[in-house]
C-alpha cells in the first residue's frame, strides 16, 4: 500500500509541474512506462543516472529533485483525495477516455483526472450541448428534445455543476434518467459546491465527476475556458443550441470548422438574434428542434 500511495503522490506532483509543458509531462510518463520504471524506482536513481538514462536537462532534474523533497506533502494530498472518495486516473490508464487521448494527443491530453463515480462512463458514447445563459425559448426546447433522445440512445452527456446553463442541462439529464460526465473547474479538495446533492445519482451509477485541476486550487474562473475545451475534447458529438456571446470557445469551434470537424447547430428562426447562422455559414451542420439534420436541398 505504501508503494501505491507513493506512486499516486508522484503522479500528482509531476502532472502539475508549472514549468513543464503538457507534452513534456506526458512524454515523461511514456518514457517511464517504456523503460518499465515505476516512479518509486525512478526516484531511487541518482541525478546523473537520470541524465544518462533519460537525457534530462539540468533544469528538468532540478524540478524532479524538488518533487522528491516535497513528497510528504503530496502523500498527504493523495490520502485526502482518497478519503473524499475520489480516484486518480493517469493518461496511460485503461480507464482513461480513449476518445480524448486520441482527439487531443500527447500535446494536450490531461495527464491526470481526479474522478468520483462510475468510471465506465469515461468510455461510452458522449455528446455535449453548448450555449448561453441568455438562450432562446427555442434553444431550451432543443435542449430538452436532445436530452430525451440521448437518454433513449444511452449517450452520456458532458456538462458541469456550475449555476445556469450547464447546471440546467445536468439536472435535466439526471431527472430524465440519463448519465453524465460532470467536469469540475475546481480542485477536488477545494470544492465550493459540495456534491452531496448527487449522492443518489452516484449510487445509481449515473454520474462521473472529473477534475484535471490541482486538488487544492479553487479559482474556478481561471479554469472556465479549460472546462469548455475539455467538453470539446471529450464529446464525440457537439451540438450548439444558442450562440449569443463572444466566448473564447466559439473561436475554437470556428477553427474546428476550418479543419472540417463536425458541429451540429440549431437552425434559428428568421426573427432570432443569433450567431448560429455564422457557424452554419462556416460549415456547421444545421439541425432542427429535434437535433435531426436539415436537408439543405429542401
């Protein structure tokens, strides 16, 4: 058990190295695996062996030495994570979302997920609905119709517990008997909103809570865009109900459209003040209120 606890502590420490890129961290994980090294074994080596065997720079070695010095702190962190009922899923785990790993690649795939709930949902068909807190009446009808369909087709919704638009979708999905991947934009040891309201849904295996943020970080606003991008990465199908605001996520979608990626956008009525037409004009697939593709020849 001690070795396992140490391994998890090293995962947490290395995954959040501030002066290493995501690609460098994930590559380091890969190199250890290829060489059949557990972190515990790696950290018993001398720095000169790190340099010769793994071709690490002096700066990288210094970063790793600092982790070894702070290991008791990270052991405490991992113990508290476990006590709160959360698990740690590293990027190379068989439980990790294969779709996300393939879609984002080594450069952008999160190194670790802190999870609570039904981990099998991580590798199920998924979809998300993007929109705005100032959405239209038709947008709300669209959302309700889509969620009913997703529940029938056993598609897992991706959303969050943040108040407003995201929480509305989550509540509706769970009330209809659906399943959801719930992205947290805070560390799991610093949650401002407790998860007690979801106990029954956890028991029913309807939810999997996910966080990629350092466990003691509670600056939710800083991570709002990363939450949206994580939805973008996890979802196999992305639907847009209402695009009314100039959000950064829209730039990613426009970039995706230029790369011939598929997005389904609710076709707005003539009198709607909506940016949905912008996405459709840039190649998004128009859909009706039931999420069915509109034949452009009609």
